[in-house]
C-alpha cells in the first residue's frame, strides 16, 4: 500500500508547483499514516511488502485433535520443556506429546513411554495426575503407573488461543472455522496476497 | 587489616545466604501436609502450587482448583495484555513473563490471585525466575520477540517490594531462553549457542563463570546441585558443586 502511495507521489511531483508540492507531500504523508493506521492495531505492525510467500493454516477435525494415545517409548526429536516429579522426568516433544522417563539414576535415565498429544507444549503434575495442554484443551492423565498412563479427562477450551500464526510482519490466509481447528501454520508460496496480515 | 576487608564481606555474604536459604526452608515447611507436586523450568506456562493449577494462555491467567486432582475446577480468570509467555510461582507471588514486561500477582488466596504490579520493559521474549528479593529476567531479541531491537540481556530486578519492582542490573546476553537459579548459581540457556553458569554471590551482579558451548540449551531445571537441560541436542544431566565445575551424568540424544 505505502509503496503505491509513494510512487504516485513521485510521478506527479515533476508537474507541480512548489506550493502544490507541499500540500501533496502533506497529503501523501497523511495517506501513509492512514494506511498504517488501518492495519490491525497491534504493537508489532510491520511494513513488509508481500513477497510471494505467506502462511496457510493446517486444519484438523476436533476428533483428530482429541485423539490421545499412549505409546511405547520413543526417541527424542525436538525436545521442548521439561518437568520433574518424584523420580520421573517429563519431556515435551514440541507439539507432539510427552516422553515419560524414569530418572531414578540420573546416570542412566530410562525412557518409559510416550503420550501422543497434538499441540502439546506444557506439563504439570500433582500426585498421580498429569495436566497437559492439547491446543486449547486441558487434559488430565492418570500416571499412577507411569509405564501405562491413562487418559482421564478433557476440559475443552481451557486455554484461549489465537487464530493467527505466532509471527509478525507476515501475510497469511485468514483462518476459516468451518474448515476445522487450526493446529499449525505452514509457510507456502502464494500467487495472490492473502487477506490477513500481522 | 585492609586485606581482611574483602574476606569479611565474603563471610557476611555467606552468612546472609545461609539465612536466606534457611528462611526458604522454613517457609516450605510451614505449609503442613501438602500434595506432592513437581517442578518445571522457567519457560513453563503451567504451574502448580499446593492445590491450584495456574495456566497462562497468550492473553490470560487461568486458575484451576485441583483439590480433586482428577477433576480440575475452574476457579478464576484474569485477563492480561498480549504476548504472555511464562509463569513462575515464588512464595506468595506469581511472576508472569510477557513480551512487554513482567506481571506480579499475589496468590496468598490461591484461587483468587490479586494483581500487584506490572514491570514494563522493552519488547522481547522473557522468562523469569526469582530467588530471595531478586528476579532474574532474560530478554531475547528475535523476529518475534524484539523486532528491530538492540540486543538480548539478563536483567536483575529488585522485587523486595513487589508493588515497586526496580531494575538493579542488566548485562548483555547472546540469545537467552530459559534460566534457573539455586543458591549462589544462576544458569542461563543461550539456545544453540550453549549454556552459561553464573555466580550470584552478589545477587545484583551475576558473573559468568562458565560457558558450555557444546550444550545447546532451551530450558533448564536446577535442584540440589543437579541440572537437567534440554535443547536441540537432547536432554543432558549434570551435577555441579561450589567449584564452578560441572560433572556429566548422562545424555538422552535426539535421534
């Protein structure tokens, strides 16, 4: 948008008198400011030009999101946050779930099991109850037997989220709730500038 | 005589530290039979104190009563600004790290946290840990953190009056993520650049003692001379002692 104002201003410049120039400059400036102002009133509003890439939502159905599976121990791939409880260690696998590790001997930690949870980043434990996030849902998991955790309860919409990518200065396809729940954002080439920006 | 003065100060500092640590022990002993809860790192959005689960979403603090652990019951919501990232409970306060500052809530009534103050700083990503009267906050610049910002830093904030936090020190960091504090040691995760051990005998002025560049570090838990670190290389465990050196215990690699 701004680029456009700028070029318009430049082209006309040559055929204008000095006084007109000044007025035009002022109005150009005003337009510039307006064009910024009309964007999302976010502290991070950037002035990036659309460069042919944008972010597209990755949708999943509520059923797919609700699927929580206890699996055999898995290797760490992208470890996130950690939580210690008693002799156990809980290690988040970014966006994927939780590794449960027996850390009785910190020289030989033993990987016990993996709980697969979509959109999981956080963990907390009290007694035999493990709490975990599953996108906007809060899950309760019974870990009385850490080798065989039992998924117990979902509290839906416990953690309010955003419907836009966790980035600023970028263009993205606006999320459409009819298509499902946004679980991720992928960076893709786009022919047309998408409608959303932040 | 002059030579003795520094020793005297060191001695005083040591005594002070012991008193401080003792005070903490007494406090934790006060609460009587409490449920067994674990400990997270400074990057956590979830925190449990006794029978309350605190969750910070990107814009709010959600409070759940977990007296009945299998059935968390919503107790309260506090709307905060944008860009909320971390929560760190310490004694009777909750320290909430946001992109534009640090919120302090009093949770003497666990299910009804009261807003005390917001300590505002430049836009950045900033987990916080607290020990005694000081909060340690890392401010990381980055695409989504401190746009067009200058540099990353480790700030020391005096929170002895939690309604009037005051910055008492600041020093430059590389790209700090999580941090952990215990006794006279402060540990700072510097992402893929490594892991720093700092001395905080003078709690206002952390002094770098070691920089382990081969340990990619994102989050850390420090307890009883035991360090648990995660990062792109996997999960590392170490012991440390007062000699500023660490002993390797184990590693679960990333595959």
